[in-house]
């Protein structure tokens, strides 16, 4: 990773940490988030993964449009560091701890590979 890429990645991590902590306070069942990026194709390659505890909690959050709140929190923090994505929702996906446990015995790298987030 180039020095400039590392700097951007650190900024993204800080911005997403702020969004994550806010989401944990505001959205029941939300647990954590992470991101993947190929800096050779940045910002188009930025992928943010939001994790809920259970499928039911994720479904309830979507019914109450809390998923859109999370998208908004992430977008606000990314814009604060001058990362503007035209269709931010295309860069954000939602998964559950429950699904990872069932499909990959709780092994996130395996689960992300199956979900095509890791190559």
C-alpha cells in the first residue's frame, strides 16, 4: 500500500469509527462495520459492510428505515473527509452475525469470500 493510500485508509477508518459508534447508540441490533477497498479503483471500489446481530434485528431496522439512518451517518462522515460517493447505498451492504455463524462457523474471512467481498 502506498503512503498516500495508507493516509486515506486511516481517514476512512476514523470516519467509519465515528459513524459506527453513533449507529450503535441509535440502532438496536447494530454491532459493527468494516470496509474493503482497492485503491487502484478508489473511490468506486469502496465497500462498507454493516453487521447486525440477528436477521430479525436487521429486518426490523430496515422496516423502521434505520438502515437509511446508518447510510446517512456513514455518508456524513465520509463527506467530512472529502469522500463523496454519488450513490452511497451501492457501496454499503448489511449482514448478520447469525448468518456468518450458520454459513461459516463465525469465520468472517470465509463468509466475506462467499459473499464476494474478499477476493
